[in-house]
């Protein structure tokens, strides 16, 4: 079994212990694991070949996504499939996909010129995020029109209605269809707070999380949920999050990746994509 | 020398056939379906043995194979065999008795029949079924023994309909134990054969340590959402629980049969190491199947727990594993869901759900079923915290906070 893992740029600091542990476990399981750092090397696109039974797209950098796209174009099985990872990376497309699936997503607007959002502030504050991004990078809450002056990044901006959280952020992670809830304070002030604490997911949030997976046809992802005045809103979705706070996350991921590779070796697809070319409006998954 | 081997399954091919061929026997498989057709057509197969680090392949050839539908040919093979081996699964022993009886009736000399089945007294079961069909065989002097197999043979690889040899994937141990006094002398010269007088005790040892541990890893692994035994035993909680369950069984064995037979903790660690062998690709769904049989009163979980309790050891882990087996059975639609947990405990395990061990298992089952759903995952064995809750509980506290 040969597994290629597309990883973010090698860094000496801020390295999560998750992936080294996953790699170690997969090698213990007998898999040949090659780590690929697209951002650290020159990739000869013309000579790119499918050399692994399964590729795991851990990195969400633009270059890693493009290399994954090139691999996808020549038939490589990728976890998560490149069309899904690409759509999740694009917050505009992802928000629409989720809304179309009936997932509660805050009112969403996009623009390249933040000042054009001024009239929306009459209804209340907005959260501005880069249209392509991950985690909280570049995110800010805007209350007044003059704050929009500083919000320009030169690129597309996604503006979502701000719903003040009732408490800590809720992260829901899905590994192989199994859901894991983690409560995390933002901003986290200590390592302990960064890890958060496990919670048992309530039925309504479970339906929402499963609905998110179904919307993209994958069972490996993470969502950020804000509960405001008792109502949950999905504010972000990631194809391969850090799974921080999930009990035995590395072991569960290794188990899932290994089982997926076995499935691929048996001739099955990594995931069944539910018509990503056609977005049909669906009934809301919440009551 | 010729050996007839009824049952070309995982143990039949992946263990018995290889050892017999290595001992110089001409091996004739008897079975039905595509596998026996493949063996007849290809005339060989491969046993791939791996300890997780090193892999060795053994070519088993030449072999012959005869279909069970060719009754006359099967009887003729048995009539001229120097050894008859059976590995058909405990539940099929009675079904193959007519085939064996027909062959044995044709013989002019007695022969040894060894049943390689992981259950209590397979030889007695097979012998009685044969004698019911052919009472004259009672006095024919044939030897009948069970065999306790040490090897795990996890799976068969390859397409039986194809022309390539099938591959059987297992781990290296090649020991097996027979009941010497039940067999005719001289005993067959096969590597790994060990003859003992107290076969029942050795069978209990295998069931109440190795098999109990294997089942524990599978059932607890299923609760925590793992696909494979090798992953489940790497989960620190499960590893501890598996070790504790085997230790409860071992202490029961030590009390009844003495420390020498029961072995020590190092043996249990060696067993855990074998469960870690990912090369076997042993899915928890395969290891856990047939939970009703595994919950039998003398079987690996309840039998081991009873023995532990007799020794004054509280079998808490074994009770939890038995409850996990019942959960697995409910999900696998094995009949436990239909007849109910209490009836299962009474009729299958011979336990009273209101007292003693039965109450312990019933109580653990109740606690587990509070959150058990097909896609729900147990986050903590100790606190029985599930990944999602059936009902919203606004007062729940961390780490069982519900949000």
C-alpha cells in the first residue's frame, strides 16, 4: 500500500503533533508513506504520475491544491477528492453549497470593495473574511462603516452577518462519518484552551454536521459552529482540519486513511460525490 | 503418506494444509464451491506469513482437491488416507459427518481424525455425529482429537474463479495441541504438533486468554469506532481493557490448573503484540462476528468470567466486553436484538441478569446502550462518554457537556 501525503510547507515551529503521529502509525501498519511538500519543491507538472494508491490532501495552500488538481486530472484517488477540497477552500462556493443543502449559514455577501458593504451594517455587524482562506486568518468583525476602510485586502472578501456567540466556539470534526465535538474559546490563550474540551453533540448539531458532509459527499471534514441566541450557524468548513481536541485523533485518522486506502485498492472510489456540478436547493436539515 | 483435509478455508489452507505438506503428506482437499475448484485447477496455493515486520511466503504444492458433490471419490480418498483433518467451522461439523462416515466405512484399517476447530470438544461432537450415522464405526478403532491452533489466518486473497494461486495471510506461529490419548499411536509427525493429556485445560487457556483478548479488542474497538484490531489495540484504553480481560481469564486458569498452564503476564503481552500486527488486516467486524456463540456459557467471555469469579477475581473487564459483544450483536442483527438482552443472557450465557455476573453484564449493557447507535462512537470507556447524545441535556457538565 503506497500513500502520498500532500503536506503544508515544512516549518520548524507551529507544527502540530498530529500528522507525524499519523505518518508513524501508517508506517507501523505496513504502508509505504511518502510525504510531499508541494510548496517546498519545484513540481514538473508534465511528468506528474499517479505513483500512490491513495493521496491524502492535508495541505490547503494554493499550490498544494493545484498539484492535487493536476493529480486529480490524471485519475489519482485523493482524500478528500480535489473538487471537494477546492470548493471547501473557496468560502463563497462553500457557503452557497451549504445553504443549498439547507444548512443554516449566516447571510453572506461577497465583494472586492469593502466600502460597498456599508449599507449592510445598518442591519447589524458583519464578519469579514478572505474569500479563500482557512482558520481565523484575516477575519474581523466590523460594526461601523468607517471600519470598512481598513478591511480591504485587494482580493475578494466574504461578509457574513455577525451572530454574537452564546459561549465558546463549537468545532465539529468528522472522521469516517464519526463526529467529534470540541468546545474552544476564541481567542485561545493557552495550549489547553487551544485543545478545547470534548462535548457530546446534541441532536440538532448532529443533523447539521451530517448535512454538511452530505452536501459535499465526504466523511472527513471539520465545521465551525456559532450558537447565537440558541440558534446554530455554520460559519466555516474545512476539508482536512487539525482535529485538535479529538480523543485519539491520530489513531482514528490513521485507521480511517488505512481503511480508505484498502477500499481504493479493492476498486472503490474515495467518496461518492453528490452531483457537485449541479446545486439543487434542498430542504433545510434543521427544524 | 496421504492426508485428506475437509474444509479448504482460512485455517484449513492457511495452517493445516501447509503443515501437512511441509511434513511430506500428499494433501487432498475436500470442499465445495469456487475455492476447491481453484485448488483442483491450479494445484497449489501460497501461505503468506507475517509478524508485521518480516514476511515469508510458503508455496504449498502440489495439492489435489475433490468436491463434496463427488461423494464416491471423497469416500475413496478417505478410505486410503493416512490422516484425516477437518476444518469446516464448529457449526458445520455435524453436516460433514455423513461424508466422513462413508469414507471411514470403506477403510480396512483405523485412522486418526483431527478436527481443527476453535470450540469445546469438536472431536466428541464429530465422533458422535459419525457414530449416529454408522454405529459400526464405534468399534473400528479410529482416533479422534480436536486441535487447538495457535496461528491467526486473517484472510484469503485472490479470485477463486481465476487461474492464479490463492494466498492465505496469517501470522507465523505453527504450534497446535492435540489430545494424545484419543489418537492412535504413533502420532503423525507434523511440525508444531504437541500432544497433551489435559486437552480441555489447554483449550480453556486458548479461549480464556487469546480468544477472549481478541474478542475484547474487536468488540471494544467497534464501540470506539475503529475498523481494525491492530488499531483498536493501539488505543490506550482498549489496550488496558484487553490486557485486563485476559488477566482475569488467566487468574481463573491459574487457580484451577496451576500457574504453569496459565502462563504469566509476559505471555499476555506477547498476545497483545500479535494483535498489533497490521499486516493481517484483521477487521473488527470479522473478529467480532458470531457474537451469540462467543457469549456462550463456556465460551471465551462468559466462560472466562465464570472461571475468574470462581477464583475470587471480580471479572469486571470481561463483563464489560460481554456487554460490548451484546451491543455488537444488536447492531449485527445476530438475534440478540430480537430476543432481547435478558433472554440472551439467560438462554445463551446461562446467567441470571438479576444477580452476580449476569447483573454485572446486564448493568454494563444498559449503560452502553444509553448512547449506542450505529454511527455513534464511544469516546471514553471509563466514563462511557459518547460522541453524540440522543437528547439535549442543557445541564450536562464537561467532559460530558452536551452542546
